[in-house]
C-alpha cells in the first residue's frame, strides 16, 4: 500500500512528463482496441451475411461436388428423396441445382453458373420470389456484381446456352426480372438464378439437386447420399483472411505500443538518475531494496493505469459512436472481392477490452522494472551523495 501511495504521489509531482507518457500510452491502448474491434465487427457481419445469403446453418453437398472444380458440377446431382421433400415443405432445407452455362450479353461470350432455386424458399435472403412473380418461364435474377459485369438491366433478355446430362447442347433467351444487392460477392458474381424446376427440365435432371441449404434452426447433420459441410468448413477461407489481417495489424500495434513503452522506460531511467538522493533516503530510513524497486516499478505501471482511465475518457464515446454509425467504405468494399459490407460496425467485446488492458499494464510493468533493478546495486551512502556505484 505504501509503494502505491508513494508511486502515485511521485507521478503527480512529475507533472507534464507524466501526462505526456500517459497520453501516448492511452493512444496506443485505444488504437489496439479500435483495430481489433473493427476486425471482430467485420468478422461478425461477414459471417452473418454469408449465412443469411448463402450457407444458412450449413450445407449438404453431393459427395462428388467440389466448388473449386467446375468439372465436378455435371455429375454432382442427387435425387431429392421423400425425406428431403418433407424437410423442404417444413422450411428446414432448400435445394440448389448448379449447372455451367454460357451467356451472350451484347454479343459477347461469358461463362457463368446457373443456380436453380426454389422460388418459394425463405431460408436464404435471395429474392427468389421475384422469379415466382414473373410470367416468363425463363425468368432470372442476378446480383449487382453480375449486372455490372454483363451490363444487363431489368427487362433485358440474353441468350443462354447449356448442356443437359446427356451432353446435348441447347439454348434459350432468359429475361432478367430482378437485380439484387448483397454483401457476399460469391452470391453475386458470375451467377444467374432461375426456378429450380425449370433448370431441372433444361438439364433433364428431374427432381435432382447439387446441394441443400439448411435453415438457421436445423441441426441434423446426416442425410443419406449427402455430405454435410458445417460452418467451420464453409467459412474456413474467410477465417484465414481475418487471421492474416489481425496478424498484420498486430505488427503495427506492437510498434505503436513499443514506442509508448520506450517513453515510459526513458522516463524511469531519468527518474532513477535524478532521484538518487531520494533513493538513498529511503534506504537510510530502513526500506529494503526490494520495496524501493517496487515503488519505482509501481510508478511505471501506474502510467498504464492512468492511460486506461484517460483512454476511457475519449475512447468510450468514440467506440459507442462508431458502433452506432459505423465506418463507411462505399464501393471499396465490393471492389475488394471480400465479404464486407459498405458500412462496417466495430464490435467491442468485454474480453477484448480486458485483454488489451492486461497487455498494456503487464508490458508497462515489465518495462518499468528493468531500469528499477539498478537500485538493488546502489549503496546507501553513495546514493545519498547522488552517485551511482
């Protein structure tokens, strides 16, 4: 208790030097929380958007299907059993039939994927009801990313060529009845959506599907003839991107924190050099070297405590504001090709804040202890004279 009282008394007596160190350390503290909160917010938003628009609570794939190998699409189709049909009617799963196609917008040739989707499904946010509301049998919807790439607009008709299960080519004009906007590039880019029954008829794959998307409350992971892919598998690539972004951010955060800690270290070295007579007085009064080292160590650690308080004064209002308003990225978000919303809302968890406080306090304590060790080698008489042995 004595060490803490003396430490804070000495800090207040140091005046401007103390507050300069505290401000620099608080800036590092706030930026560490801000960056990690931004990454956590991006992670939460992207995972929720991907689940809402594409993967639900997981997907059942045909055993031969590989999303990275387009050559597996032609043979990756399974009959929808009575059990699955019951699940579809109960809004537990919705089927998707995927085919490789070629379209000819404005006379140009472009490869794309055709996904047959149930117009009545409500499991994913895809506006498939727009297909149902059209009178055209070959009605299709596309995302803004696909619309920008093909220069297609609502009401346009474009020639589409496909191949059925027997390898026979056929072609027909489809009509773009709706263009939707979402934050998941995989849903928008290079993909056209049509009624699954029409796609089944076109491909001569009656009552078949490539995958099944599950609803948020669906938990069964076993269906005969299908392989279940959970969220960890489906979001593995995105999780790696987040980890790499956090790793890169840690380098910058570490540099900023080291600069702040260097200021604390220099202050402690200077303080010990200038306060030799004070140290000698402590020794003459009977304080052990360990307790004196503790006083100076606590002084350094107190910088981090004051920094947390100062950081909270301007950091908390800033974090609350950003959590409500968000950070607008605009078109940069879609140009990145990543699952990222136009406006990101940082997420500051209690665990993140506590961890950041512990890191800063422990780091400042260690940095303060290093120069304070020299006190243990001082002689009381030499210290009273202001000389270090």
